[in-house]
């Protein structure tokens, strides 16, 4: 039975992975208390004990706006710790599966980004994540970098939970309509990741599919589209709730003025995932329905 170590077990993807991985492998999940990325050296002893075949890193500094202010923390978690993690994983022959983001791109295009396109992040978060990717590519012979976008889930802090919460105290909600991306249910990402690992579990020495993969549903939309659709689905079950009643208005990125600059277009094509592993994720409408339903 394959052994998998998951880092970031309290996050949206980390929590979803618990459900999928425990069905078919021996999985150990570490949270921040077990392993703080500020002290990643302590992972060495844990790796020697557990000897994982795969390490999945779903831990990250994910607050895009706060990262502008707390740059050191963002780089520590998303970059420097990943440098050490990638060296450790390689030294024990483990496959490193590392999550990354559409925010590595600058959004100057208006057609879907492929894995071969050159990143040019606009924010500290994007820069720190790109550096992490580069360490994984440099240090690991067996790795998967899974770039996804707009992760949402039922419980954690995410776009859908945030707008629902805001609707309790506001009468109108302005949502950005000129940043085009997608949202993806954490459980879909987890299922896809688990399927990939199953597909390569017995063949890691001869495997040649290592590299970067984009992992998202096949349709794009704006945050305004996502908010309006979430409201529509919510109104079917809870027509009188504050979220069903609130007025959702479009606003431009310039007017909204977020602390961190985001790409205007960062939709990822996941054709490579489909071609190499025959895996595709449902579109953003399904993701929102899962989270709202
Ligand atoms: N969220 C998104 O919209 C989004 C979009 C694109 C890509 N991604 C990528 O997808 C991956 C997972 O995202 P997610 O949404 O599941 O993230 P999340 O819900 O924000 O969870 C992040 C995880 O990282 C852990 N963490 C943060 N700082 C840590 C530290 N110093 N030491 C140890 N653990 C630490 C958190 O622990 P605590 O619970 O203790 O804080 C939590 O378990 C990340 O690589 C992220 O960059 C996310």
C-alpha cells in the first residue's frame, strides 16, 4: 500500500484530500501544529519515520492581499520552505505534488493559459508561489505542480463564504467583473489529484508525465458571474435569506482597488491534464452548486 504524506491538512484542499486518499492508501496528514513551515527542517525526522512514496503540499500562505504587507511570511511559506521540502522529498525518492496558482500569470492575454506560457506574477503572493514552483522544478526529479484557481468549499474562508457573510451586514455588494478566471470546488481538485496518483502509483520509476499541470473546470467567468450564480442557486432553497435578497452590482478592478494587483485574465486550460491523465474537472457552475447546495 502506497504511503502519502499531506501537508496543510486544515486547508480547503487538505481537508478534501482526507476523504479521497484514505480510501486507497496509507495517508498521514500534518497540520500547522505538527509542522510549521517556518521550521520546515523538523520535517526531516518525520519523513525518515514515515518514508512516504508521495508528499502532497497543500499548505500555503493564501491571503493574496495580506501577502503585500507580510511579504516575509508569504515567501517563507510559499517559497523558502518549498525549497527545503523539495530537496527533502528528492533525497528520499518521494514524488512531490505541489499546488500552485493562476496568479503566476500577468493576465495580459485573453485566451486560456497553457503550462508552457511564461509566468509574470503581479503580486507578492504570485511571486512567492512562482519561486516555490521553480524550486520544485529545480530540485525534484519526480514532481507534479498542479496549478488551480478560485478554490471554494463548504466550510473554509473562500469567495462564496465571504460574499455570503458580507450579505448579512450589507444591502449592496459590489463584485469585480473584469477579472476572468474560474472557481473550483476543493473536492473536485482532491478527487482529480487522487486519481492522478492512482494512475501513477505502481510506475513511478518509469513514469514520464512529471511536470506542471493546470487543473480547473473548462469554462471561465468573472467574480461577478460567480456571485450572481451563487445567489441564484441559493435563492432556490433559501429565497428569504440575506444572500438571496442582497443587490449584487458589477465593479471594475480599478474602482474596487484591491491591495494586491490581480491578473485581468488568468483562466487556465486543463487540456494537458485531459490528454495525459484523462481527467477533467466540472465547470464553475457545478462547483458553486456543490458549495451552496
Ligand atoms: N484558495 C484559492 O483560491 C487558491 C487559488 C489558486 C491556488 N491555490 C493553491 O491551492 C493550495 C491550497 O489552497 P487552499 O485554498 O486549500 O488553502 P487554505 O484553505 O488557505 O489552506 C492553507 C493551508 O496552509 C496552512 N498553512 C499556512 N501557513 C502555514 C505555515 N506557516 N505552516 C504550516 N501550514 C501553514 C494552513 O494552516 P492553518 O489552517 O493553520 O492556517 C492551511 O492548512 C495552495 O497551494 C494555494 O496556493 C489556492
